[in-house]
C-alpha cells in the first residue's frame, strides 16, 4: 500500500494487522512518534513489529568512509539540507521509548552493522546531541522487534 500522506491509521482498519515488517523505511519517516501511535492503532493486541532500520548516512559516495556523517551537524544545519526522505537521525533508544510509551512490550533492539574501530577513530566528531554512550553511535543498522501489549 502506498499513500502520499503516509497516514497509516486512515489506510488500514483499526486492530486488523497481525505483523508489521519493515525493511529500511523507519529512518525515512519524518514523525516516527506519530507513526508508532498509528501502528499501535492498527496492530492487534499481541501483534508484532519487526523492522530493520538503517541508521547510516545514505549518500553513497560518503557512506563507506563516514557512515555517521549525518550526525556531525547541529539540528539547524541539518534542516538546511532537508529533502523528502532525508534520514531522520532517530537513535535506537528513541525507538524504544516511542514504542514503550505506546504500549509495546518485549522490545528488543539488536545491532546489525556495527561501526568498525578504524572508522570510529578516523571520524570522532559528532554534534553535541549525539555524543554519549546512550546514543549507541556504533550501531549502524538495527533490528527492532516488539509486541503490542494486550492491555
């Protein structure tokens, strides 16, 4: 199903979905928190979410040399480069929080691709918002799994 407005709740009947499978799409959703609220409405109690999220820079010419390039810029600078589909820069713990607040349980986040020590040492500079271990900047891709609670 394709919708220009990406209104999940308007496109799918409430409580009608058993499983949501997403491959490298969540990083392109502008308002992830809203999307999670909408998924919560359309997924049945006990339904599952399985999503691979690509957290890396998407520009092919720089991706291999500096996969965390998009995290080097402050929010105002990053917004200057905005285009439809630009990666949203949501980190793993934020996904966990959005799901938990909306009643999802058994939330598991596993790294897929991990930043090599060589690339990490070569490109140490991050915008202040992305500094700190809680951001898990070594996670370049993640597998996100969760179950919608029955309550």
